[in-house]
C-alpha cells in the first residue's frame, strides 16, 4: 500500500495476468484518510495502451474510490515479460462539494502554487491463474510465478500523459474460418454453374441426335422411292421392247 498525506493507494503495483490477444483489467482502491474532499487524476507513460475509469474523480472524506485500469489486447509479449509502463496518480485537496465536473487541469498545476501529491505506480505482468492440477507437486505448491519490474525512480511527471477513459479497439485479422466459408461458397457456386452448363450441353446433344436421326430417315425413304421409280421405268421399257 502506498501511503500519502491525502490518499492511500492499494495495491502499489498494477498487476496484469498477462495473456496474448486478451484484454486484461486490474483495480486500484483509493482511500481518503482526511476530512477534506480530495480530487485525483491518473496519468500514464503509454496512454494509447490503457483505459482508466475513472481517470479523474473526487474521493469524499473518509471514504474510498475504486479505479479500473484495462490494458488493450497485446499481439506480442515483451522481452522477459517486463513492462516499462508506469502510472502517476496526482491528488489535491478540493473545495467541499466538489464533483468530477468541477475538476480542471489547473488544479494539478504545481507551478500555480497548488500542493499536489504524486504517487508513481509500476506495471507488473504476472502469469495467468492456472487450472488446478490433479497431481500436486509439493516442491512447487504455493510458489508464485510473478515477474516483477525494477523501478529506476528517475521518471518525471512530464513523462506521463493523461490516461483515457476509453480507447478504440484494435481490429484483429478476421478468423480463418470466415475465409474458409467464403471459399466453400465460391466453389459451390462454380460447381452449380458447371452442372447447369453440363445439363444444357446434354439437352443440345439430344436435340442434335434427333435431327440426325430424322435426316437419316428422310434420306433412306427418298433412296427407296428413287430406286422403286427407276425399277418401274426399267420394267416399263422392258415390256415395250
């Protein structure tokens, strides 16, 4: 727990059970240990990567406020599972009755003479919870796979940017199953078209066969007629002679 004159922050580190291509959230609890209204603002060194809700707010006297920090789905794991991102939580005494709408950037301006309390928070990646194993190994039971990050303590407040309330989701490549379905649909259409063409060709072939048969029948009948006519003429000439 980080203890300041205005707010207690728990936990001191932002622990994310890191998994690729998955949004991960963790929470902070801010406890106001004074009798004053305390306004706060959350900043981070990587504002495009995180969503903080609320990123500004007011903690009432002797009360608490929960802050949810969500990390975008990551496509790659950092080297050695170490993260250099950090958060800065600024707090300042506010006037009684102050609401979130009343908070301005000027309230956290040290140069204007305001007493601003600052707490730096590290981002730590930890291994996601594993399903229980049917066989327990006594040597590993109770061990923690947490990977921590060392803090060089040299970051200035100017290196932090205000954390956003929301962020635009990354567009992930479409699932391979959709491409497979599109390919199958295209092949099915081509198959149906080929079947229709085949049926049409068979019909035309059948009509052609009928035409040939009819023409052949006509030729044979004409041939018989001519032969018979010639035979009659020859017979008539033979009789005359």
